[in-house]
C-alpha cells in the first residue's frame, strides 16, 4: 500500500513539473507588461500595496468598508476575472 502512495506522489510531481515548465515558457512576453494583483478585501490590498513596488497594480474586489460576505461583482471588477494572460 505504501508503494502505491509513493507512485501517486511521484506521478503528481511529474505533472507539476510539466505544468511549471509550460507556465515559464508561455510567460516570456509578459516581462514588459505591468503586473496586477487582485485581493479579496481592501485591508489585504493595503498590506500588499505596502509590500510591493509601485510598478505593480493592486486592486480589491470589495469596496472600502464593504462586507465581503455580501459583496456582488461590479462592472469595474468584471475585467479582473477576464484578464488575458
């Protein structure tokens, strides 16, 4: 039984390695574009803004003072879910 678990783990690692190689190869042209970070809540977005350089765009899905449990998507946040990579 233990050998079967080891086999599954190695198989998953193989798929993870293939995925990472594909991601690294496909992102060559993104070096010139501005990176975007999307946070679920505004307080997290504020913390991220204080940690990352100003070249990185940070936005929050929930408005200032909004309740994340009762937030509905707004037209301005629609583009966040449709970002082209």
